[in-house]
C-alpha cells in the first residue's frame, strides 16, 4: 500500500497534526531541554541541538517513502500558540501483517493538558481506518510508569515484559510491550472519557 502524503493532515479542537516542516526545527530545542527525554526515549540526544532537530526533520521525509516498514512522523501543532509542541510516530508500518509501532514525545510544558490524548486518538483512527492496520504496539522502558499508564488509558494492554532487552545509557534495561487492536479501539468512547 502506498501512503498518500496529501491525506496526512488532521485538525482537532486545539491541534493540527501534520508532517514536519524545516521551520519546525526551532521549536525542538525549546521543547526538549529536559534530561527526562533522553532518559525515557532510547537514542534521544542530550543536550538536544538545532542540528539534531534539522537532521530528524530531514530523515522524516525519507522514512515515509520507504517501500518496507515506512514511518510517518506527525508534528503536534498547537493552534492557540502557533507552535509545534511535540510529535507522534507510526513506525515499522507492516502492511502485510497490518501492524505498526507507535511512539510520542510532548514538551514537558504541555503535560497534563490532554493534548497527547487528543492527538493520539486521531492518529490511531487514521492507522486503523485509513491505513487499514489491525494492531498498534508500543514499547516502554520499565521505569517509565507515566507512559505505561498513559497507553493503558487509551486501551493498550500489556502483552509482554522483556528483561534486559534494550541497551540504554550504558546498561541493559527491561521493557514492556503494549498493544492496541482495532476492535478494542473505541474512538468515540475514549474521546468522551479522556477529553471531556
């Protein structure tokens, strides 16, 4: 299946979800100054520089065009402030087996305001209804309980715990695998529950 880039644009009450632009790079440096990102996200650089941001945005363009296991990186754009506040990815998109991995990152300044739920509900709806996937999965480092609880609120279920599965910050760490199946994704119910 070919990904139609022209359809990668969604608008919610407070957000626009779209592909990254080169002009978004300046927001990255402001968004990701805290060490918590490199602690909780494998391969996340610290300190995060403008050059890191430019490289990431350039890579996003080539990853979406890959024939196998392509990735879509969505910018989370806050309409009121006219700025990018984070991102969400659908990665390792496997059209044969109808599944993909998902990850996200939101500026700490905007935590607790339900922006990430608002964004993810639309992205998962796109994954299931437009890309016709059957499963979205996510990996969480074992000590990142905040992310695990967040995914569970969206309907993800823990399906595995892997000991010393990832080498991160010079040591092996345990990870959880969580999954969300298409038939378990209740968009309207979740929207009412999480955003009301």
